[in-house]
């Protein structure tokens, strides 16, 4: 028997649900956060893909979950870093350092309200 304790099952359904939820939360966070803007739907979709991929890679290799409030200060810093780094990959996704910090707070608050994993 494989030890799957503490590991989440990765399936297409889970990935699609996480992408959709991340896109919704990032859209809300961009609307509420000064210094954080997304120029269109394609930038939002690409940003959601990049954010989910970066979160997965960081969680896979370091074990750090990037939930801003669920994992304390480290999760908050990682969440802000993921948001800030996304602007270098996705055209039309613009965020300042303060926008990333405030965006991580907003995403953490939304993450507490919505069910499921956002980041």
C-alpha cells in the first residue's frame, strides 16, 4: 500500500476546478486591490494557469502551501511572490509589490470564504 496520507489526489477534475476557482479569486482580488490589474479574459486565464502551476511546483518541491492565511507568514510571503512573479510571464497581468502584498491578503480572505483550494 502506498502512503498517500497528506497528499492530494491529482485529477483532471481537480485541476480544472482549481483553475476556475483561481481565476475567479484573482479577478475579484484585482478588482479590489490597488496596483493590481488584468487587461482581459485571456490574461486572466493565463494568469490562473501560471499561478496554479507555480503553486503546485512550490508545494511539490518545498512542501510549502501558498495559502496566505492557512499557512501563516510563510504562506503569505509565498502567495505574494507567486502573484508578483506571474506578471513576468503573463502579458496584461500587472501588479506592484504593494499590490502583491494587498492581493495576498485579499486572496486569503476570499480563500477563507470560498470552499476548496485557491492557491
